[in-house]
């Protein structure tokens, strides 16, 4: 049986209303299903927690301080060790026996240096990605960017059913809402910023883990212990050879620089490592979200469907009444008793 043109029109418009309603409900359910109400605020906390350390000046400073440690440790275990180990008639044995803390740290340092330098290089390589993510609206708002349009769509559809004569205005409101969903990721530059955020999340996979942070804390403890051995054992031994502080600084500039820079190094690295530890859970919450490059499409596709379906549904109040009012009721109203 072939449907008449008006019947086909009613069917198409009814289908459009059903699909638009389904999209509105999906927008409401999506952030709930993805756990965004709990995960997105933790992402905002992570971005805020990393902010003081994600600058070129700060990251360059960390690299410079690692080089200062490296030079000081190598100098302690080479030139200073040669000088102190060559002192004749010392009953207390070899350099390793006299300065076990210095030697132990010297043996540990290449691994520690490689790990920390590699970590900082990865972080520094993602500075632009971090800046892109930080430039997005606050993560805590993202669930509402889905829920609010979804609720508006459902309210508008309900209004069109309750007041069919309002359909023309409601239809254009839906079209505008659809266009807004399409333009939102363009306005926020999500097509470039969201993939950048995805790259950062992927790069931090091996950095923001509990095991890595705990190892980093142990390594920095080893650095503190090794520096303490240099300061409390090695430098006094150099003074005992008759060298003044100025002579030690002249002969062993790496050791002198490390001693003078140690408090600033300690003050720089301690809060950074603390921030990494505090944000392990926040990072894991962010990593559990869908891939960042998909987020622009979570706006664009619903927007295209809502706007397109509403536009295609027609604007005449009589047509929408035919789509939402039962045919028998319509016939009864037109034909009378």
C-alpha cells in the first residue's frame, strides 16, 4: 500500500522528532556513562597542579640543576678522589673505604641522571601540548557542555508536542542549537587542542604512575644522601689537606657549584615531585576518558543531526500538528460529529 504524500510527510517528521529526542537524551547520558562528572574535575585539578612547573624557564632550570649535580658528582669521584686517594701514609684505607657514601652515590648517579633527564625531556617536549589543553575551558565544565544542550533539546521537543503551534519557533531554536554544537569545538579550537591533549596523556603514561613516582622519590632521596656525603665528608677532607674554601672552589668548581646550589635545587625539585605524586590519581582519571581527539566530534555530530533534522522537518504549524496529533482526532475535528 502506497502512503499518501501528507502521510509520508507526517511519518518523516515524526521520525525526525524521535531522532532529535534520542540525541538530546544521549547528550544527557553521555557524560554520566563516561564518568565525566568525577573524572573531568580531576583533570582540572591536574592541569592546575602542573601549572607552576610547566614553563620553559622552570623546565630549563631543572635540566640545568641536573647538569650541576652531574658535574659535582663526577668531579667528587674523579679529581677529588684522585687527590684524596693519593695522600700517603693514611691509615684509614682507600678513597672508597673512607667515603663510601660518595662512591655509592657516584655508582647510582648515571642511572638516576638518565631517568630524571629522560623524564624532564619528555615533559619539556609536551609543554606545547600542555599549553593547548590548559587553554581549553575548565575541565569541570565539560560534562555540562553535553547535559545542558541535551536538556534544552528535550524541553524544546516537549514544547512542540504540548504546543504544536509553537513549532516554527521551536524548529529554528533547534537549528540554532545544532549550529551551536557544531561551532563550539571550532570556537574553542578543540580540533587542534584536543589531539594535543591526547599526545600529552599518551606521553605521560610511563611518568604519572605510582611506581615511577615512588622510584623518583627514592632517587631524589639518594641525591640528597649523596650530596650530604660530599658536603659532610668530602669537603671537610679537602679542607684537612690545607685547602681554603677559595682554593677548593678554584680546584673543584663542580663541587663548589653543587654545594652553593643545593638548597635552591632542593627547593625546586621537592614541590615538583610532590605535585607529580599528588596527581597520579588525577592523571589516571583523565587517561580513563575517551581519546581526546574524539571530543570535538561528540559536539559536531549531534549538532549536525539536530540542526539538519530540525531544518528538514518543515516549519508549518499545520504539518507538525498532523505529525503529533492522532489522525483520527484530526479527522474528527475537521468532519464534525
